[in-house]
């Protein structure tokens, strides 16, 4: 394999899955969250539909964000990180042809993989009540469309099922039938070519163990949200239970929302944002989004021009 292939985020993520430990990916939802999470350092980043929809559309996660909006967001995120990105693709945004286009757009955006699910359209966040799933035949069409559409063989197709809380299997009161239906669907998705699987909201640690065991050598992803339907697993728990990847979608956007509520509230109540900014300046913000790299680039270009022409460029660092 060439060094160029080894450097592709798709290949790096696929190779990382072979390490035998649980890869950790926090949710990102905009440029600043991407920059901050990348500097902290993780195995990958997760472009969550919930955070992206709230940030980009100012709407709840109810299928309002479009295919091309996800593409634009994903392309921007990929431009500003060296980490592989796994992105939410909802139900694929339509039928087989729409799903094929979704995969190709995500590939061209620089995303390493996506998950596609079996909810009916319009879908809703997996943590919300009232969701339902399509028939198995439609789900397999979705998965197979994604598999056949990819042009990079290392692009990771993750099959997600929401059967565990689906209305047709009992909704919030769903029991073991819903769980086993989910396992059945994920096995069928693997037979259709999926590389990895994701059951939304297994309810207990025992269900998690059973899920990982039932899937054998197929990598299983777990979705951990604070006080959600799945237990509040730490990253060490996810590793202990045998998951190969764990996403924490809310790590960025819930704390960011809370910080903004405090800051805007302080300005309204006290007439100043000084305390909320904790001594930081606007330059500190710019430092988080690449100011040093921008100055270095400007300086390098200016030096090159000066050597070539004998003149001094007008751009100077402030």
C-alpha cells in the first residue's frame, strides 16, 4: 500500500479499528469545536446530526438538515482536522440513488465513514419517543446502496438500527423482542456489506455484552449520551465491554450551550461579559482557530516574495 493510501483518513480509521481497543470520538458541530477537540487529541471525531442540526439550522434533530448541508459541514470539519471523521447520514436522504449520492458527497468531503439507519423518514433523534423503523427489506436496500456507491474501498459503512425503541416493537416499553430484532437487522446489514454496526440505545450493560458477542468479529459502535437511554458509560467501560468505537455526541454542544447561557445571562444581568470571558481576549479565541499557523503562512509567503523581488510585503503580524 502506498504512503498516500496510508495517509487517507478512511484507511487510518480502518487500520485503527484493528488495534483491539475501543476508539473514542467526541462530537463536533462547528469549526471551533473541531479545532478544540483536535488539539485535545482523540482517535476520531464524530459529526453528530444533533449538534450539527442545532448549530447549522438552529433546529432540533428532526430530519430538517439536508444532504448537501451535511456535506458542506463535513467538508469544513475535514479541512480543519487531521483526525478521521465519522458522520451521521440519517436515513441516507432518500432512496437508493439519493443514498449513493450521499456516500459520494461524504467521500469527496474527506469524511472517513458514515452511519445509515433504519428509521422511517422523517427520522428523529434516537433518544426521542415516537420513532419507528422501516421494513427489513428497505433497510437492506439502504445499506447495500451505500456499500455499492463508495469509490474508496476503505470508506467505512456503519449500519445503525433504531429497533430497540421503535414503536412497532413497543416504543419506550420495548423489551427483549426489540433488542433481538435489532441484532437480527444488524446481522442482515453485515451480510449486505456493512463494515461496522451500531445499535441505538441498548438499555443495559448485559444487552451491550450480548450485542458485542452476537456480532462476533464485526466491530460494534456504542453511542453514549449524558443521562440517555444507554447507561452513562465511561470510555474505560466501553473498552471493557468490547466495543470497537464509542461516540460521545454531546461533549461539545451541551457544555457550549450552557456556557453561552451563562455568558449572555451575565451580560444582561450585570452589563459586562468580563467575568464570563475569564480574562481571555479575542486573540485567545483566534489562537484556537489557527492564528499562529495563519501568521506563519503569511510570513513564509512574504519571505519568498522578498527573496525573489527584493521588496518587502505589506502584510505584518499585529
